C-alpha cells in the first residue's frame, strides 16, 4: 500500500485543493501544519501573477512537486531551472488543457481528432470566460487547450481584441482556415469548444469549467453517423493531481513547463 | 402554433416568377399549408417544361414571361424567386403592375442603385415589398425578440455559423424536383475565385442571417472587414467589427448529413442562441435560448418555419391587417450585406506559429 503524499495549499486555494485531494484519499493527505514538520511533499500554488516565484520558493523549501492552478501568462524559465536542479515536478492545472478528454493517453479522442485533421476544411474554436477576467489568461488557456487537443496552427495572428474578447486566425497544416475566438460573458459557464469541420462531417470537443466535474464531450460525425465518446466525470483539477501523483511515483519528469514556455513565447509575440 | 390560420376571406392569388428548386421545395410546400389564405394561380419560368410541370402541381396557369404573369388579374401577390440579377427589375415591374404586395427572395437588389430604384417605386406605387429574409419571420426569433429585454443594448459579440450539405440533399426531402441544373464546379484558387466565393457566400448564404446580425449592431454602417478566408468546397470565415460589436461569420457547405445553423448574440450578462432548422425540409421553427447566469429560457420549437412565417405576414399585409417593413429596414439590410461582400480584409499582421 502506497503512502499518501502530504499536501500544503496556500490559504487562497485551500478550499478548492482540499476538495480535490479529498477525492484522492489514498494518494494525498493534508500536510500537518506543525513547526516541527518537514516540508510538504506537494505544494499547491495559485496561478495568479507571481506564481513562478511562489512555486520556486516551495521547491526550494523542500517540496518534491508543485501543482499550479490556473497559471497566468508568465515566463516559466527561471522556475524550470529551479525545478530541474532540485528534481521537482511542476504540474500546471489548466482549466481546459488539463481535461481528461485531452489526455495523451485518451486514445479514442486522439484518434477522432487525428482523423478529422487529415480531412479538415475549417477549425472554429470558442472559449468563454467571465467578464473582467484577464483576456490574456483566457487566450493562454484557450491556446493551451487547442494545442493539447493535437491541433497545430500556422500563421497565427490577432484579428481583433477588446475587453469583451479576441479573435485569432491562422491555418491548419493542410491549409484549411482556423479561428479561435474568446468571449467574455456571465450568461453561460466558462467553457471551450473546438470544432473541426471536415469534408463529410465534423469533430467537436466541448471542455467544461473544472469547478465541477462536468464531463467534457468528444463527438464525431462521419458519413456513417455520429459517435459520442464515453464521458469522463472527472475535472481537470482532479486529473492534474492524479498526474502529479503518477509523476512522483514513477520518477518521470514533467514536460508542463516546457510546453508552457512555448505558449508564453507565442503569447508574447502575439501581444507585442 | 397551428399551421392553418382561420379565415373566412377568399384566398389571395399568388404568382411566382422563377420555378426552380426554391419555389418547388420551399414555397409550394409552405403555401400548401396555407390553403384557404393563399392560392398559387400562376407560375412563370423561362423553361416552359419546368413552368408547366410546376404549375400543374398546384392547378395554376403557367407562362414563360414576366409580362404574362403580371398581366394576370388573378395574381394579387407576386413572389420573385428568379436568379439574383433579375430581382430588382422584376420587383419594380410587379409594383408598377399594381399588385397588392411583392415578396422578393434575398437579396432584393445587387447594388445601391437598384435598391434606391425599388424604394422609389414602392413609395410611388404604394405596393408593399417584403424581402424573404426567412429567419426574421421564424416564430422562435419573434418569440425571442419579445422576450430578450435589455439584451440588444449589451451585446458585444455576434456569431453566425452555418454548416449545410449541398442543397439537393434537402430539396429531395421536400419535393420531387424538376429541371434541376447541376451545380457548377467551383474554382477555389486564385484571388478572383476566392473573391467570388466570398461575395457569393455573403450574398447567397450569410445574407440569411445578416438582418439578425444587424439587429444587434447599431453601428452597422461602420462595418469593417477585419479578416476573410474561404472554406472548401464552399464557405467562408469572416471577422467583422461594427462599432463596438464583434461579428464572426462561419459557413461550410460540405457533404455532411448533419446540418447546424446557429446564431448567437452575446452580452456581458445575457446571451441569445438560436438553432435554426435547415431550409427546404419544413422541420418547424428554430429553438431559441435566452441565457442569463443560472437560467435558460427556451422558446420553441414551433410548428412552422420562417418561410411559412413570411407568407403569413405577406398575406396579412396584402389584406391590410399587417404592416410592411419600412423601406429603411430593407435598404439598410442590403447596404450591410453589400458592405461586407465588397469589403477587403487588411493584410495579415503579427503572424505566429503554434505547433
């Protein structure tokens, strides 16, 4: 029987983190907050501005892993160096890219996306956030989800942006047009959709807000009919925590910061 | 809603200019459900065999000239369902013939001069003109309009997304088409072909929803094309801005069996989403959803679509119990469409790759 990893969460994310680790009671346990106790195995860090510094501090204080919830667009290079030097894992808990539906191990979802991309005529993706949210954060989460779904984009450009959202346009590798639109509204829950239209059908991925375990939906339409993949009632948060547990168990390195660095570089250029 | 309105008045006579698939698959089935209110009495088409065959279905006379149809005293209402380039001249001729009303398929003109001439003739003759923007007559749209409250004032984003198979798939569910002309092969390469596809997409497909878009874009006259691209085999991806409103238009006519026709108007606190049924199939109205945080109001679906709705409306107008849309509304709808179709997207900027 494996030992539960101790978890410490900053006050600001204490509630949500407690709820998630309570659903993984064999894997994790709250860190005993006594002056004599050692550093927690895993530290949960909120992703608002300064998260890379706070995560590095947690690693330097002895945590073996850090889980960053909703990381804002921030250069992760210095953190990556600290993590590597200390052999620590950093897992980024992104609201849509972290969905189990987009997991590399979800072979069925990968297959329908790959098949659709081979015959794509249009990619249309929409991400929704609450008004007042930083549009750059939405754009980062949106791009991360599209990338995580297995889509490559060329020639990406900003078509328009305002406090109410943005539109990005580019091309898929086969030359088909692609558009990513961010929209701020409180009328519906935050969610992201990725629709790949093909010459005979489409594939749609709907990624819910991770504040509840609403399942993502992956649906494929071909000439022979439509298929909805089995739903997974697990939030992106819970999957992130399962991921950090697995990384620490296997000793494999996390590639999250590497991907985030590429994303940050793209965001910087798009917004310069 | 019942699809058979009650009336004691004799039916109004309808004459149809152009007897192609839209007339056969959309208008005749719609009018068949309004028997007692409207009656097709004359069908004109330049192809005499098509004219005769289509007219015979409804026991109407047929002819091959506009003049013959307009001279028929049994025709009270003229429906202009001919190719786009003939619309303006035929609408003007119908007004001058002193008919009770004219229904013209969209677009009712192809440039501002034609539109101004139509407006002048309508004002001079007093003949009301209705443009067949069917979604503006859809019962779900009308129900949403009655229920959306402060939505228009807060909308900052409008999306229209149309995914349809080629028309024949749905035409054949509605009727047995005669005289179908094979679809021309489309060249989608080269600047001219791309420009033609975008113009055709706007004037032939996007135009169905542009009156709805304009409802949420008070600064429609300032519309700018920010980005435009084509979708193969036919379609478009167009980004617009009109004042403070972002407008995104998407369309793909591929070989899918699953249509998806969605219109969305989104504000900070409320949004409207309409899922329309495809044209041709007579599958009832759209379903409208008005959403506010934590609540969704669903309106529809109702038993008839916007095509039947526009015929109901024009019958009421011809009888004097309904009000014709203002000339300004029709003109502004057309100007909006022409501005988008003729707009040039700026050169790409800040291109980056994400792979």
